[in-house]
C-alpha cells in the first residue's frame, strides 16, 4: 500500500478504512499495480497536531525562506515535468503534451513563483501604522494548518498539494494538510514527494506540507471542523462543498469553496447579426474542449432574437454534432452529467444533439446541446441552471432585450458572466442595465470573449457570489489577492519597537514596500 | 405607536407582533409615553425589496454623493448632539456629558467622516489592472442591502443606523436595513430621522437607509438569510450571534459578528515587581468604568508569581470593593452577569469582593473580583472564560511563566490580549513565546496598556478569531479596512473601455489614487 506524508515522513497508513486504485479513463480500467489508503481519523488528527506545531514555528520563519521553498518546489516540478505529465495523463485521460506540458504545468509553476514573489515582497501583509497612537497592523498567518481539498479536473494547477490554494496558504505563512483527489492519487503523491524534499532542502518545519489521498466523508467533515485548523480551501462539486461548508462554519472555521457555475453567456441581437458564426465557433470550443470539464465552461447561452437565435442554435448544433466525444475523468463524472441533463430535460429543455453517454470504449458523454425558450426557462429557472460538468450547454432563445434581462435576473451566483454585443445602437442601450444585473451575480464580467481560460494575473477574480463560491469577496486565482483568504489581521497596540514584526518597525526593512502610515502610502522609514 | 422607516417614508407598522417601551435603568422604570412596534415579517420583506432596488440604483451613484451623505449626516448629528445625548442618557443610564458629548458622539461623527473620506478617495476599491490581458478588477458593493444589528452598549458609535458597520456598509455603496436595539429605541429613531433627511437632501435612493426597532427571533433569522440580502453585520451576545451566524451561513450570506471576548491580561512577574499598584489602578478602571459594559473589558487577569500575584489581587480587591456600582443597561444584562459569575464559581473560582446585584434603586451589579489558581483554572478553562458583561474580572494566580503560558494556550479567540512586563531579564525571555501563543488568539495584542478604548484609526483591528468574531481577517473599526467586509470583488475581462467603471479606465480619474498596474502601484494613466 502507498504511504502517506505525516509530519515530514512517508509512513504506512494505520488501519485505513479501505483502499482504492487509480483508474485509466481512456482504457476504462483500474490501475491495480498500486493501492492507496483511505485514511482513518487517527492519522488526520496526528496531521493536525503536527501541523499546529508547524504553524507556530512558521510565525518566526522569514518570508524569504518560504519564498525559497516555493521557488525550489516550482523548479523541481519543472525538471520532472515529462514524468509528471505522463502519470497524470494515465490517471485523468487528459493529454500529456497539449494539456499538461504546454498549459497546466507551466501555469502551476508560474503560480508557485508568483506566490514566492508575493511572499518576499510582503505587499500582501498591508502594513498599516498609526504613529501617534502607536497602533500598527498587518496581515499574518492564521495560526493553524490550512486543509486543502483539490478537484478532479486539474491534477496540477488546483491540486491540494501544488495548486493555487496550496500556494496562497503557504505563501501567507500557513502549513498545509493536502488531500489528493482519487482521480489522480499517484500524480498527487509525486507532487507531495517533491514538495516535501523542497521543504527539507530549505529547512522549513517538516510538517509544513502533509499529504493524504482520501478519507471517508464523515472523517473529512471532522477534519475541516477541528478547533486547531486555520482554514479550509475546497474546489469541487456543490454537494461535497455544501457539506464541508456547513461543518466548517459551525465550528467557526473560514472555508473558501469553489463549487459550481453555469457561466451564462448572453449573445445580444447585434452580435448575432454581425458575427454569429464566429461566436458559435468560439462557444463550441469553450463548451467542448477537454470534454467541458472546466469550472468556467459556459453551460447557459442566451441568444437574443427569435429567428436569429434559432439560426444561431442551429449553427451550434451542427458544430456540437460533428464533434467526437472526449474522455471524461471518471464514471461518476459521466453519471453526474447524465443527471444534470435529465434535470434540464424534465424542466422542459429539448435535446438538439447528444444527450447520452458516448458509445466509446473510453468514458465520455456526447457533446450535447439543449434548447428552451425564454418563456419556458423563466418558469423553472432553478433546475435549468444545473451544472453539467462536461460538454453540455443549454441555449435559451430570448425574443427581446426584456426577456434577456429577465433571464439574467433569475441567475444564481456564478464565477463568470459574458456579454457578446454589437458596437452601436440598440445593444449599447441594452448593455448597461444587463451588465448592472450581471455585475453582482458573477465574479468576472466578460465582453465578447468566452469564459474558459483563467489567466493567473493579479487582476483576475476566480470567485463570485454564492453558490459559485462561499463568499463574494475572495479570489482563488491571482497573487497577492488569493492570499487574503488565508490570513488574519494582526494588530499591535503600544507594542515595544523591538518586539514588533520587522515589517512594522520604524525602519522599513523591505525596499519599496509601501506602508500606509498615518493615512498615506510611503516606503520611507518612520522617525525613530 | 412609533413609526418605522420603510422605503424612504415613516410609516405605521402593519400588524406588529407586539410593542415595547423604552426603559430608564437609573430609575428602574419603563418610559411609557412611547410604544415601539416589534415588526412582523411582511414589513421586513418590503424593506428587502426596496433595499434591493436601492442596491441596484447605488451601483451607478458616484462615490462623491455617498460621501456627501455621510458628511451631511455627521454634521447633523453634531448639531443635534445635546438633544441626542439627553435622550440616550435616559434610555441607557450612561452619562450625557462625560460619555456621549465628550466621547461617543465625537467618535461617531469622526467615523462617519472617515467613511466619507474613504468613499471619496476610493482607495478601498483596490483597483488592479493587468494591461496586456486587459483584465481589471476592483472592490464594489454586494448588490443587496446589508442588514445591521447593533448592540445595547453603544447607542451611537455601534448603532445599526449610525455606527461603524452602518458607515462601512454605506461607504462601500450598499444600502442598509438597520435594526435599533430595544435598549435605546427612541435614540435610534432620532438617528434614523436625521439619516433619512440627509439621504433625501443629497439625493441618494430613498431606501438607502431603512430602519425598524425590533423583531421576533425567528423573523430576524429569516431576515438575515433572505436570498436578496447582501451581508449582515452584528454586534451583541454570543447566543444571539451564533443563531444569526447559522441562519446566514446556511443561506450563503456573509455575516460579520462581534460576539464576546474576555480580553485576557497577563501581568508578568517583573511588571508586578516594578509597578503593581499602577497596573492595578489601570485595570480596575478598565474593568469598572461605565459598569464594565465594553466588549474590550478585561475579564481575565493572569498575575504571575504566587506571592506577588496574591498581593496584586489584594490590591485589586481593595480598589473593586471601594467602587460604587454603576448603572447597568438592563435587567437582562444584570441577569447575564449573575449567570456568568455563577458559572465561574461553579468551576472553582472564589469571590473576593462583590458577586451579587447591587442593592441600589438603579439596575446594577457590584464590582466583582473573583480568583482562582492556575492549577484549578487549567482543569476547567472553558467555563472560566465566560464573559460577564459588567464590572467583573477573574484573577488567575500563575506560579511561574510555564503556568502563564499554559493558560494562554487554553484561550479561545479574543478581541484583545495584553501583556504587562518588565523591561529586562526573565520577562524578556518569556515574552516571545507567550506573545507567539497569544498572537493568533487575539485580533489586537497590547503591551503595557489596558484594552478598553478602541482608537478608530486605520491600523486598528477590532476583530479577532472565533468566537470573538466569525472571521479572523476582518475589523469592525478603522477605515478603509472595515469596508472590506461589505464588498465583493468585481473583475472585468476584456470589457470595453467606455463600459468600465471610471476607476478602471485608462485615465485615472482620481488624483493620487494608487492603482496596481502590471504589478506596480502607480497613480498615472495607462496609455490610451
């Protein structure tokens, strides 16, 4: 049986609840050469104890060392990229080269380096000084380990032990207890091995990174609600997220969730007139690439104008129907897509193309386009906003801008909302009220662009109102903003100069670091 | 019956569940000349509808207008200060001059003006631009009304319709639905009248400020969990806060709570040796001023050194026993103090002085000092951390620094933690580990200073880990930081220049506003 990483050592799991294997979705078969333990509570509790000790030690660790760890880890992932991509392809069915080597691994490495830069620059600490009152504050770590639970669809960029949540929690000075995902346990183990070596090589507390593969549902709920846990980061399905949210919040633990989103796209009348084929092609790709297994995949497309909308849905239908079904991550993923499609059909949508699992050896679902009129949509907007995590979209035909906006008003919280529009006349008048409605329903508002492809830049918001996430004020992507989630506000009142964290002393220790001193930003020292 | 403020008009309450009167705690009698309605659900639902409409309108209101409202409101409170202080004294028993005119009203006015400045400067929006990707983000309003529930003990500075939560929610562009507190309904009504006039005079949406006096518990829970609510701010008792937290969080609503805190004070051996009388006097005042009805009142005092600690508790005892009992806000407050003292006695504490309601006409509780040894404290640390919201403190005698730190380790989350220490030798060695333990257990760490007296400056953290509040990353006091609670992160991806909020356009519309452009802070325009 494969080992877990507890307090700096790879150890045998003690009395695991059960074991499981990796699964190759292209070959539709279990990879039985390795078995992975489902961890029992005792083991997780030991991780919490070791993590708490590490959390306390990390309070005194210079941020340069944390940055060093993140950079070392990134470099090592880079040097083992080929091997990592190969393992991940086998476990996920996603392409080693086009997906992992060209996109996801570079992004993962970039994120870790951005996290390192953010840790060093200390800008995320927002140092603030009221000199007369001698009150000083900054952001700092939470004081307990952060539990990170990654999703199935990004074995690197969102992995609990290498992704954005991991990088932001570590960069803010917290240790991490990472859960791998059963969709890619061996990939996650490789990452954890590299992380732990990097941790040892720079000399961080040994329990800064701990790792297990899986645990039973109720044990997971116990983990996220443990009093010594600092916070929780989760990316995954809404049912799992909601259960974790309840458990963590009842225990007073901050939890950051990225749960579900249908990423509505509004194609206004003038855009349809001017460039319907171009938009159809872009949306088709956005819906079906990598089998639509992206949290920003557009699942709801509102086409404005009855005739033009129907013609547009015909164009989309043709593109979808000609597309070969890709590989899905797992059988349970396929089942969940079928369930969501079923819910939408029951609520009145009709299938234009697809609508069933693919008749292939590999696990898959046929690229699927559904359609409904705005009138019907508005009768049952909730089931018609079911997320199908695959190559599935529902087109809603809106007769006019009033219907378009009425649809927008029924939307739940989403990660993104996109508007394709013309450049003059009617659309320009309709844009402002529609955008105002969508603005507070999505974290990222797009113009003339599909929502897939999350650029990891400081201005990104990969977040949004509930139920897309648990809180509209936080992003899971983009440094330093994503670190805010894993920080506490630390205020020092009349604390003696030599006992203050260096960043808050009179002398500014970091060249160029802006501190808010008496209401003004400055990188200058305070008079001694 | 007194009217409520709904959608810009003072109206009769429709089918209130019941009515209540103000109460004069000095005279221990009801003020029957006015009766106030306990609002039924229909009324609150109308407020939510009107508030939602206002939230949408506010998205297009320039922040200068919001600032104008806050300034106008502040000026009007200033000009009516005498009358407001008089009303509040009658309803709360707190002093019109020494408390309200000299302290709380100036602070309230200052906070509103700080909020106005923050709204104008727009620094709180944290504008961030990635120019190449053309992705831009800023903080903005939540898109729904913020429900603010104020406490009994600050009729102005924390009032739902004039305090810090109100000011930060409004400054961030959200409408507010404010609940007055039954301890001071007429004071709150006067404030709401002034607020609504200010709102009308500057031309904000009429439902920007709405106000009611009281509602039944289950109706309040329904209010905070309504899908259209943006967020909730609450200051008050832990039981009420916990019920609201559960309801709001189950509905996916951000809720900010300031619930309870015993504000531990550690007096280390050298400090006792050097200046025990000075410290005893400061702590005595901090515990008993205004009958100890402050959320930052020190309720737990750890004195280090058996002999010196006992002598110190004798000094405190003498000061407490010579102090006349002040007026408490309400009978239920007196009952809650008695219950908390009872819990601590049951857990092994002994009464040195006080320990019962005051034998006065007015409602009060005798200044009360309890004592216990560290050994006994460590056996039952949870009940011995009960908050008594009155002139009550528990002294714990620690034999040595190990015991002192062991006590620190058992503490729950607090607003503050204070360390009084010597300036050399033993204490300096003991300080670092003790401070490290306390750092992640309190929002504000103090040296040689009592925790009462919350300076409203940008560096203040009036917050702390659960259960002092619901989240360790937010402060309820200090601008612009407190506004973060009532904001969402709004990202614009490829949005056309003329459709962007002015703050994110190429031309920086606010002189001196720093924007994070491609990783660097600058107040310059972007090239067009």
